[in-house]
């Protein structure tokens, strides 16, 4: 009876996730990110204009701010 080492010993490294698994994970992350952004936008829209000014935002900048597109120079223009 002959056996090779590769059949006796299991490899220490598991199988890397396949392309489909990575794609599915990326889609799940994108969906979760979408809902987090929508909740943040809804919360900021509920604030009064004065509260938005206190944090340095105009009502028209809410979506851009949530997506990280508002720069400090944009905020300085509000003052």
C-alpha cells in the first residue's frame, strides 16, 4: 500500500474566496453603505437650518457632506 504525503496531510492554507464570493461580498457592502448614507441624509434633513449652520453645512450640502465631498473651503463660504 503506497500513499503520498499530499494525500495524507491536509494543506495548512484554506481555499481563497472565489470571484463569486468576492462579488457577493462587495454587493453586500455597497447595499449596507447605501442604507447608512440614506439614514444619515434623512437625519440631517430633519435638522433646522440653524443647527445645520452650527455644524457648518447648508441644506444644499447635506448629500455631498454625507458622501464626503464637502471640503473645509466649501464650509468657510457659508460664513
